[in-house]
């Protein structure tokens, strides 16, 4: 949705909320509407009506799809009713309530937002529930006031406060009984509100607890996974030290990526979108490797699309000297020690932006050295075939690698 349209929808929603709070209150407290406010609201709703009329003729919005005719007509009726300035027309005051229908647009906006909210969906759901509940409480309080009538023994504010008090206690199924119905109409109304209250209470118990428990779904998933893992490890009597390392690894994954397995999470995306996501996700390593900074977009794309993230825990051997090599690595985070075959000598300590494991692939030989993770390491793995393909396509990249390899060979021979 373009920003202007979004802001406009928000402005209309705020006006609709104001109108839906103020119109019933004005009706029951019998005060005159402000000409200015009435005119501003009418103007905004009128512009919105024209805006929506035009839109419904031209295109269907992505959120609605090709909305059926009746639905479009329904929305236009809502906009039309809200745009009529009942407050300043010489007609019965009750007509002013017709403006309340515009609140349906608030519902529409909330539904759209809900589809777009990425983080804190739980808070959002809770917020929208509380919003509707507050509005319902207000309407019920106004209706109760209308049935009770305004007497001179209290001020308007006290009348309203007492009505809200009755509305809350009845909706919450508390019902202290200090304000009780005194006529048949009030009694019927109270029965209705009690029935609604039972529904709201049931809904709140069932949903709010659920919403609160799932306010952070990733954390819930993580906790469940850790519980499952702990049960499994205890059942299979995994040694405590190994258990600690497994849990540490999961905690690290959680901290860095909210425990998401990136490749499976994006596997279902269409190819173009997947490319963009991968470019974004692997962008940090591209930025860290000095050579990539000046490289062509084409090379960056080729590399970014083929790299797979892997994590190593402190002390893990990523490769050992003499093994055959099938992949090379780029370091994104953490430190890796390159060690001699007998593990007595440390050739180098590599950090973010460095790469290793390329020699075995280039010369089709066993690994000349071993590599060990010093800390938690986020690495990106590039498989042999992909590496060779990229070298063949991008001679500058191949030359850069060859340069680094020469230096390393020199160093090792000297050392
Ligand atoms: P490879 O032989 O495939 O596996 C071990 C890797 O260690 C090797 O490729 C190089 O990438 C890396 N390596 C070897 N010697 C050094 C060095 N002196 N400095 C940094 N890295 C090295």
C-alpha cells in the first residue's frame, strides 16, 4: 500500500473512532455538536467516499482481491452514510448514530495491518481486542444512559462514569448489583449485555491467555525445542558435558537467528524473492570479505546465492589436515585457527571476512592444514563444484584467490 493511502486510511480511521465515541455520547448527554468538528469529519468522510468510489471503479486492492459486487456496494453504503452530516441537519437526533457504521473501516484497517505485522503479532492481537472491548463498553454505557435517562442529581460526567462502571461490571460478569435495572426495558437490555458479557469473558479467557502465552512465538518454539531436547538427552543418557554443549549451541542459534533454520524457512519462496532474500541474508559476509567490496554485482549474486550458513561451536574441528576437501568457508563471525597437521603449530587465526579451505579445491589435494573454531563461528560454506564454476566464470576472483594461496604457501614453507 502506498504511504499516502496508508496515512489517509489511518486518518479516516481516527476520525471514525472519534465519531463513534462522540456521536452516541452527544445523543445521551444532549449537548450540541460543534459545528467545526462536524464539518471537518463530514469533509474527511466525503473525500474518503469519493476516493473509495474512484478506487472501486478502477482496481481491486490486493487485500480484497476482486471483491464481489455486493461487498463493494456495502462499503460504499458505509462511506455514504458516514459522509452525511446528520449532526447539523434538521432531522431526528438518532440519525446521528448512522455514522457509527464507519467504524467498519477501522476493522478493515486492523485486518490489513494484521496481515502485515511481522513482529509482536501477539501484542497487536491483544491491542485490537482491547480496542474493540473499550469501544463496546462505551457503547453499552451510552445505551444504558439512554435507557436510564439523565437526572439532575448527578453531573454529566458522574452519569457517564456510573454507566461505564455498570457496563464494565456487567460485561466482566462481576455484577456487583449496586446499580440495578429499574424498568422492563433496562432489564431486557441488562440480560442482553450479560449474555454478551459471558461471550466476551469466554473469549477473553480462551484467547487472551493464548495471546499472552504466544506473544513471542519464536521464544515459545525455542523453549519447546529445548524441553524436547533435554528429555531426549536425559533418556539417552548423553554425558552432561555434551548436553551442555548442545544446549549452548542452541542458545547461540537462538540468539543469532531466533533459532530459525534459514534455508528451510525460505525454501518455499518463489525464485526471484528467494534470490533477493539470500542476497540480503548473505550480504553481511559479502560486505566483510574485502575482495567482494569491489567485485561485480554478478559475482556477488553468484556467490551469495550459493553460500550456505553453518555454525561451529568453540573447539570444533572444521577440517583436519590430510582429509579430502569438498568445500571452502568464509568467516562471517568468530575466530578460526589454522593449525598444522600435528596440531602443534598455529599458522594463522582467521576472523570475519577471511576464507579458508580453498587449497584442496584448487589443487585437488588433501587439506594442507586443519582448522579449529576458537569461539562460536558463523561460517558460509561454498561447495567444490560451485567454487570451481565461479572461478571459471570470474577470472578476477580466481586471481585474487590464487594470490592469497601463494602467500599462504610461502608462509607455510617458511614456517
Ligand atoms: P585447505 O588445504 O583446503 O585446508 C586447510 C586450509 O587452511 C587451506 O586450504 C587454507 O585455506 C588454510 N591455510 C593453510 N595455510 C594457511 C596460512 N598460513 N594462513 C591462513 N590460512 C591457511
